[in-house]
C-alpha cells in the first residue's frame, strides 16, 4: 500500500523538474501530493464500507467514493489537484459528473487491489470509484489496469499474466520498451499516454526501487507514474528499501499515515513490516 504513496513522494519533485536520468537523487523538496490524499480517500471509503457491491448498490457506492474525495480535498486543499477535479470538489452538489480522461482515476485505486478477493469485484469497485470524476472509458480502463494489476501481483500472478490482463481487458498496448519511448516522451497526464508506461516501468523492473526509477526517468507526470509503478511493485516484490521508506515516511501527513496503517492492518498486514 505504501508503495504507491512513496512513489508519489519521490516523483513529486520531478513532476516540476523532469529528468531522464535513471540515477536521479531523492530531493529534500519532495512531498506528498493529491495522489496520496485521494488514495487515502479510497482507503477510508473501503474501511467505512468494506462490503462487496451488488447491482442494486452501485449508485450508493459511487456516492460514497465521491463524498470521501470531497472530504479529503477540503482537508488538504493545496495538494496539487487538477483543475477539473478541484472545480468539482468545491461544488456542494454530488450529482454533477466529470468526464475526465486524465490519470487521476488510476493514481488513487491501489487500495482496491488489496481489499477484495475476486478480480471482478475489484474491477466493479474501481469503475464506481471513477463514476463522479472520471466517467470516461479511457480513464476507467486506466484505473482498472492499475487496481487489477495490484490484485494480480498481490495474489502471486506473473508479470506476463499482468501484462496480458492489461492488454486484453484494458486495451492498452505495452509492447514498446521504455528505452524506445523515453527520448521523445513528454509530460502528458492523459490516461493512455501515462498509465501504460507507468505499468511498463513495473514490468521492466527488478525490484521496487527500479520500478520507481524507471517511471520517474521517463520525464513525464512523475509523481503519478511513480505512484502507479510503485503501487504495483510493492504488491509484487513486497519490499521497499529502508532508506526510501524512511525518506518518504517522514514526508507524509500523520493523519494520512494513520489511515494507511489501519487499511494495511485489515487487508495487507504483511506489508507493514517491510513496507
């Protein structure tokens, strides 16, 4: 779980100072962003209502996610949200739906890959988590690719099985190696241009650190891409270097850490010892 948050922290500096250098340094200016805040909003929504969703409960469940997003936005209003999300979150009417196809839907759903025991339920919950802010096919597929990859990694599936899931179920092409994409790659927060290379960063990695380094060194939306790559990588490798854990942990808000710890105790207690 913390793998996504730490990826966000490490990538935050390089979103504003893009790098193509795989051996980048950890910046003392790093901090958590909206990626972390909204991931904790999803954790909170699951902790408040952990039940699998049925067809009759979908509308209510979508509203529960929406309410948590607004609640956490108002707790952390300066975390670097996208303009469309911020405009939506400031409204008092929950019914208004945004149709964003940005990567904001994918960056926040790592908890759903841990919380449910069936992939179909993970994908259903993920779609509902997109309902209010990212009701666009591309964004939903991106979020499902992220949550589904976490689920498969956590349940012991191979990288090849994860790749097949993303390509077949979510319709993203992961065939191009990052080394081929990197020289001309630029910042782009649209789902189809940022989520696939973030997942590829995990697929090409050998451990958690290399997954995050591969994502950040694309020179793009570094915090979100590292959040996605790091979230999947922790579920797969189940270990994060101590230096990185300590660097990132002290940069997280204590209230957000409390939510993350509670979620991990319920759904992935093994990760608390090796975050």
